């Protein structure tokens, strides 16, 4: 497993993976560590994240893999279908997987997503439009949503 730490507008992010897959993109409060040279895939992931933060990227083109149950994989796959700049509720997400009573399990699975931003769990909100639950902190969730909405509006000018 290889690691690469980058600085972003929402704090340091640690990218972890192999030469073949990105396995984790996580916010970190750990002090900087010198890692051996990262494989090109991690450098590519960092570049795509920089492009996202600069407003030049709306989707990611990376081979990703995170371990999870079939249910978790289904939820994470649905997260990838939420368009840039849009949000859905946990209830809507549960309906999308054809399991409307699984709202709590969907929320728990959302919180276990190890590929923040890449698998856009920040785009899931409460049914009343409120920001709820985000492993990186609600301030980051708000920042990411505002960033995506701002970028949508700048494209209209």
C-alpha cells in the first residue's frame, strides 16, 4: 500500500492505494509524513483532486476499490450516480437501491465510505434539506456543496 498526502482547501487529504487501485481518500489531521515515491496512479488521483478544487473537474476517472459488503457496494455505487452540484436525501438513496426501509443502514454505509470526494457521500443530505452526518465534519460538507454549487453558477456567466 502506498500513500500520498496533499493539502487542499478543506485540509490535508491522505490518498492510499496500490499501483492498480485507489483504496482510500481521507481527511487527515496527522502531521505531514515523508512517504516514498508514490506510484503514478496516486499522483494522478492528486492531480484530479487539485482539478476538482480549482473548478476544472466534475467527475473522477480513477480505478477505485474499497472493501465492503454487497449492500455497502450497492450504496457506494449509487453515490457515484449523484451528479456534480446536486444532492439527494438518505431516503431517496434508500429508494434508489430499492430498499426504502434501509435509511439508517444507508446513512451508516455513507459514513463508512473511504473514498471521500471521489465517491461523493457529501452530496447526501437530510430529507428536510439539512446537513447531517459527515465523517470529515459538517463544515467540510458545507464547503464541498458550496464549491460545487458555485462552480455551476460560474459556468452560466
